[in-house]
C-alpha cells in the first residue's frame, strides 16, 4: 500500500511581539478552526488510512501551534493562573484553569470527560496538550520550581485525615491504610484485587496516606508495605506493588495527569518530604518536613513498585522477591526510574532493566544494590522492627540532615524539575501511542481481561 499524502494545513500563527492579549484570540481561533475540521472526520475507530492521516496532520499542526504559543507565553500564563506566584495551584486544577484562560490551548474538563468514556485506543489524545502545557511550565526555572512546590504541599484532605489517625491510631482510606508500629507510621497499599497496583482510584488515598505518615508527630519514621492479597495466585501473601494497573490503562481508565500527580506528589513527597507554604522546598536555601522511609518488599516490586524503591531510604526484601521495570512492554516511561536507577546499579544495568526488561532478583548482587536487607520471607516483620529501632536510635535530626545532603549531591530539586519537564512531554506522547495498545495486547493480553 502506498503512503497517504496528507492535505496541507493553514500556516501556524506567529506570536506578535509578546502581546498576549492580541495573540491569545488569534491562536484560539486557529485551534478552533482545526478542531472544527477534525470534528468533520469519522470517529477515530472508523477512519481509513486517508482520514487517519488527515486527523493526525490536523492534531500535529495544533500541537505545533501550542508549542509556538507557549514558548512565548508560558510564563505569562502561569503568572496569571497563580496571581504572580502568590497562590499555589496543583496540576489537576492548573490545566483546567488554563483551558478557561486561553480557549483551545488545552482541553476542557468536558472534553477530557468525554474521552474518558472511551478505550485508550479510541481516544484522540486531547490530554497530550496537557503534557505540552506542563512541559513548558516545568521547563522554566521560576514557574517549574513554584509548581514543584505546589505539588509538595500537603493535600487539603490530609489535615482531617491526620486528626482521625491521631485520634484512632489507624486510618482506613479505602485503597490505602495507615497504622502504627512502634515508632513508625506504616502506609499499606490496599488495591488487593489488582495485586496492590496503582490506578486512578488509588491515587488520592496513597498521597493522603503519605501526608499523614510524614505529618504524624507521634512517629519518627515511615514504612511502605503492601497489604495481604485475599484471592488468586498470591492468596494469603503480601504483595508490595504491581505497578500501574495495566488493565485500567488499556481500557482508558487512567488519565494522563495521573502520571504527573503521582510523581510530583506521592512519590516525590516520600523522597523530599512535605513543603511549607512560606518556604521553598529547595535543599540549599529552603526547608521541608521529612521522615525517613522504609520499604518492605514482599513477592515483587513491578514497574511503579520498583520506582518507589529508588525513592525510599532503606529497603527490606524477602529472598524470594524480585523487581522489574517492564517499560518497553508497557510502552511508557517508567517515571523517575530513568533519572534514579543508574545511581544504584550503573548505566548499563539500568538500560537493560528499562529497555530490555531485565529482571532483578532481590537476593542477587545487583538486587542488593537496591535492597539493604534481604531476609527469609518469614523474617520480614522482625526485620522491619529491627530497622525501625536502628533508624530511630540516634534521633531524627541527624538522619534528616544526612538525607538532605545525600539528595542534594544526587538529585537536587532543580534537576528533578528539568527531568519532570521532559517526562511531562514524552509520557504524554507515549500514553496515546498506538504502540502502547499493541504492547498491552501482545504482552498483557489486555483485551481479554476484565476492568
């Protein structure tokens, strides 16, 4: 079959000397014009080669225009949305506020909600534009650091959750629970039907749980552990984390923003602590509220589970447990693993793990570069208690100071910001790539699984 020749698209507007009030409506009219032409084509599943090529040409032209517009106006837009950076706005709200400020720049809530009803393969990929916007916000040092600061603040729901935990000594958040164990607050991942994997239903619970663990003054360290799985192949066993819920991903139930909220929120809070609203969380001149985190790996740490191990301070694992980063088979970027894994195992092993699905047994020379204590599965509970006692035996102040110093030498917040900017753009394209669907069908048999 010969290649399909796509029709030409009208020239992209050129920003006119930095006049936002003039350029905004011009670009909006351009995006609306292209959206109108796209709406005249058949729905994505019904397109032939010709109409598919036409649609992709229209979408790419609109994205090129967004990059052109944002390279000139991203800072102005961010400052308007945050009252010149006097207000902190989380990403989940920021992108929709931007849709109101500049129509056509990013999708509205209604447009994203409409696509959320579709399978991943049927979506136009309007959320890619959110990735472009976040890329440009994070790429600017001032805006990007302010946005990282916003995402490191405790969630609004966390104050009530903390009060309940301190009153009752336990907290049930549905897909996560918080308990006490000696001087530790223990966060349990509890998406048991899906082997404690992460998805849109677990996200708020895990981040609130992390906030509570860090803010709780009655504990000195925090522990992350998987709950017991009640049925299936692993019935009666604890599973640390099965990574992203691939079934939900295939059926279109995981929005693009899930990736950014997770890694600028929950995981980054474990790695950096919680920010204060009046002080930058930067390691050098700022401040943060921190605890050491212990991970207890039972059965396996797949994908996102392995990613978390690169952010926690002390990792315990059962001898039968293993780690994988099946990024190639999933068709996505394994979050911050590309930034962090090589620090543990070196560049070559990191590439093998990320690009070639190398399995890493916890009880191996390479596994012990990530896992600090590898013990018999029956000894996990006792080892957690021993590690808690050892990490709290000399007080928290010196431990947190050393944690910050180690983090500054390896991954200061500004380096994270720059990586997050790239991640926002590249993950958006991966999330809506045809390769993602074919990979999930080939390696996961996703089409035959029940969401």
